[in-house]
């Protein structure tokens, strides 16, 4: 099995590792929105679904 990466893939991997291409870090508001969307909304939907059933 060939262990060499495709040159295009190797270039993309090195670009991802560059801090300049990683964007801005998340803020506290971003983390709050992530928590609301991924935890609280599904819990509310489960509770509403259980009550309606």
C-alpha cells in the first residue's frame, strides 16, 4: 500500500495546519449559541413531544 499523500491533499492539509487559515476563535456568545442549539433545543423538543403524545 502506498503511504504517499496525493500532492493536492498534502497541500490542503498543510494549509489547514496554518493558524492564519483557521479563522477567529469562538467567543462566549458563540459557545452559548452552540449550547442552546445542540442541547437545550433538543431537550425542549423531546419534552414537548412527550407531552403531546
